[in-house]
């Protein structure tokens, strides 16, 4: 039997230049949900002529089959590869990625990706444009919703779990799909949080913060990577040869496919890097971008560029080889229909998939405040369920759920009704609109011309509030569900104002006046500024968008059938003037001391306290319904030396409460002195625990010199990880403000202090 390499060599030897270029052409015929403003035409004829290699956004297995039939009629019968955006589930929608990251639950994250792969492949999908692994520290950027958050270690573990879930250990399996890490690189650092804007940063920051999840995803075997729309230090990623060829392929050893983003090749003209489609296409090929998504400039110009001697044909051959290799890994040469065996997807979602989605929707919720133990709710309490998102199906899936159906989603009201059964009863009131500005509402309804995600109630604000107050007065407890609509975050959804809308803020203040216990549930795709409302409410739950099972998951959590498990994957700012914000930013030479002082860092117009610099709720923070206590932190040794040494850091974690507790034990490391200014601490390891009432567990982390290492780089392409000898402080605790820890002296090459 011929090996895969033989098959590919043989094909390449028989392909014309035009056919090779055809394999680099990636198109979309457009579906119900467009993800860009241009779609391709003449798709069927081009497929038959061997002028298209891959297609995304085909919505039915029958259409996939019909297109594959055409591809097999082309001269060399090279099968098409089909792709789709499967960002947080395919038909069963899981919490938005920032919510999945909030679970810190790697096996659950992997399980959701596995289910997504099973569902997507049943529809003929060979490749998924996921996971998004853009680290993001600026909640103005709407794609924080798709991001695993601000921390490179959490994002790296997320990337690996998603890749494992999608691909399994054999990509040729009919239920395995090729992952595509996106968007390479530093897309999440868009200046001022404006989507598509560029990022400028030091090589160290790039390698320490933004590249690790890509590297981790590559090491986990991801088959493809998508270039970002952004520039990085002035060079658009679609023309960034240094990042793609030298760092990604050269240093990280990535041997898979690099896909452009939607018309990203042509946008080199917008970036003023190319004057024509032909120039743009040449720059992208030279940079190592294999597939041209939607723009068709490769198709239309590359042959002429080669013939004019402006482009080396071997670059096209190399890109085409990578496409053919991807198809071979996916088993498409053996059976082009291998992912279509399941036939049409079931009309109903499998209950096993719903069960995982329900668990995920609950686990993603972060309990931020619970004064007086107002949560969990008692089933006999009468609840006023208030807010425009309570009886809503359209928004529950959140952004980028292109194959999900809102009709599958469970509303919060339905979740509550099922939870209380014959209990205390529920009285509902809308209370306010998601937004009151009709222009903004229209922008937010971009994908929902039939079924609006944002509607403006014709009644006045006073009438809506009066109805909500009446509901609150007739109830024992108020649950107000507020925040964003699904497209209020996501692509091209940057926000300048990160607060709840004025109508929502007023509703919270007025509900508080009733004197009823007030539970605030936030549905959002980013870290909003909820400073006043969090102070007002008795309990606060940050629930993101929970996906198909939002209503069940949230009710499970609020009624105590599920324990609070989520931890913030991003800092919640105290004020939007603080963003970008992340824990552990390097200290200044005039560090903040806990109160504002002239000639020290800080904000004149923010109150004193840790919030001034660190935000309202720190990264890693989340409460439980139980009472978890940390014992003293110990190290088996505090004097260490050399690369091979290791210390075991331990702590007893005890559940003193009478309910089970989920806890995420986090280990941070910082160095009081280092050769260049570094973050004051950074997460290096974590462990998620479930503790029975009264249970105590000793959690131990073995740390090695590798955990001390950071990037040392003069230039982006020339980076190594290294550590220095000296003093280190290891913090162990329940969030990024953990104060308990141990001091270590770790010598290197006999040197004690880095400055010596
Ligand atoms: C997004 C990508 C997505 C692509 C295809 C682009 O607008 O940036 O994340 O994969 O569209 O839908």
C-alpha cells in the first residue's frame, strides 16, 4: 500500500501550477450566519475545475456531500476539506469560551470539545476554526468572549484540552476534527480594545503572555493555525514571515496548515502593505500563509506572479503540500465521505450532550459575593425574576454559535420553574431593556433580523421599573438577570463604556430600595464594570452566556443542586479607565502602597485600596457556598540549586462547611529581584479539587527551575526561556491576591543573587 507521502508526492508531480493554487483557495458559499461581508460565487463550477481546495460554512450534510461529489469529478479528484467555526459547541452550545475558561476544569473543557467534534463531524466537518487562544486583558475588545482570558498558563491548559477534545489521538477517525488555533498572534492585544487594531509590544511580553497558548496547542498536536487580522509591531500577521516561518514553524516546530482569516490576505492592502491583490497574495505566500480565505487573490493572481518571476513556485508547492498533508491526516484520500456516515443530524439534541452542557453552564458561573448566605435559594421562597434576559431564548447561546439554534436553548425562567416544582412560585418582570438606544439596538441585532436579540419595550422606563418593584415586593427574594445581549460582545463588538446600561443600573438601585434580598446575575461576554451594582446587591453571580443549557445550569447553581465552581479567568475592573488590566503587572519604581500618594503610581480619582490598581475582583477569584480554609503553606526545602532541583510546596485545604465545595488551588511565583522588570507574580500551576463536607486534602505542587523561567529575547525570533538565580516567593492560595507563601533561594551556577 502506498504511504501518505507517496500519495502526496505522486499527486504533486501530476498537478499543474493552477491546480496547486486551487488547493490554496478557501471559500464560503455563505450561509444563514455570515461571518464577514464578502461571500464567494461560482463555487460549484470552481470546485469541479479544481480551483477550490477547502470550503467553510456549508450548513447541511447534503450540501457537503454534493460539493464533495463535484470535487471528485475534478481532473485529479482531490477531495475538499470542509471547515466550520465551532467555537463553543456545534449544535449543542456550551458556555462561551471565557465561561469555559472560568471552569478551570480541563477534563470538562476537553469533553465539550469532544462532543463538538462528534456533532460537527457528523455534518461532514473536517476542520474547526477553534480554539480561540488569544490572551486578552482589555475587556473593551469584544472577542474577550471567545478568549480563555488574561493568563498564559490557564490559556495554555485550555488550548491543550480543546485540541485533545477535537482531534483525539488519531485525526483520521471519522469523529475527529482538525483544530485550528487562532488568531496568531497577539490579536487580543488590539490597541484600545478596538477590534482589528494592531498591537505593539516587547518580544518578552509576546513570548511570555501571548504566544504560550499557541505553543502549547502546537505541542498538543493542533493541525492548523489561523493568522490574526492585526498588525504586530507594525507588521500585519498575514505578512509576518518572522512570526509564522521563524517562530511558529522554526522554533515551535509547527508543521501544519496556516489559514488566513476572512479576506485577511486582501486586507494587506488596507494595512498599506500592498498596493494590489497580487502584491498582497505574494506577501502572504512568502510569509507562510497557506490558505487564502474568501478573498481569492491567490486564485486570481499567483500564477501570473510566478510567470512574471515575482514569486518562487516552490513556495506554492510547499503550501500545497501542507494542504494535501492535512487532507491525508484527516483520512480524506482514503474516504472523502468518512465524516458523512452519520447522515442527517438528529432533530433533538442527544440528552448526554445536554447533560454535559448543563454541568458546564453551572460550572462556568463565578460566585462573586454572597452576603448573609442569600444563596443558595430555598425552593419554598417566592422569587421575583427580573430583567430582560430572564425569559429570553435568543441570547442564551452567546456569540459565535453559528450552528447552534436558539430554539434548543433553555430560558432562565424555564430553568427556575423546573427547579422549584411546586415550591414558592415565581413572579416575573422585564424591569428594563438591555439597551435603550435604538441605534445601538439596531447594531446589536445584526444577525437577528427575524428574531431580535435586543428589543425595546414600548412601555416607559417608569412603567417597567414599577412592574419590577411590584414583583419584588410580592416576593421573598429578587433575582435580577442583567448584562449584555449575545452580539454585545464578539467580533467587531468593541465597547467604550463597560458599565451596565443606564436603565439596568437604575433598576438595580430601585430594586434595592424594596429591602428584599437582591441577587444579581450577570450575563456577558466580557469583564464588565459592575462596581456599584456589586456593592448594592447581596449576591452576585457572573454567568457569562451559558449556551443551550443556560437556564438549567443557572437554576442548578442558584438552588444549590450544583456547587459554585467558577473562578475568574480575567480581572473585573473597578473602573473602565483601568483597562487594559491584569494581575501581577510589573511594579513601578514608585509602587502603589495601598493608598493614593503624590508621585507614586495610582489614579487621583479612584478610592484608596487594592481595587485602585488591581481591579474590583481579581483573576482567579470565586467563592463557594461552603467554607474552605487554607492551612499554612510549606516547602520541603527552601534552598535549591541548578536546573534539576525541585521543591514541593504544600498546603492543607479543608472544607469546614456542611456542603461539598469546589476549589481551585493556585500557585503563583514572583521574584523580588530579576534582571529585567517582570510581573510581580504569575500563575504557574493549579489544581481543581472537590471536597466533601469536613474533608481536608493536602495539595502539593512540585516546582522546578522551569517554573521560574521567563522569556529572554532581544528580538521576537530569537527567544529562549531562562531563569536566574536568586530569591523567589511562591504564593499558594485561592486567587491571584493570595498572600500566603514561602520564600525560596534557588542558586544557579553557584550564584546566589541575580545582581551579584
Ligand atoms: C473571524 C474568524 C473566523 C472567520 C470565519 C472571521 O471574521 O475572525 O475567527 O474563523 O471569520 O468565519
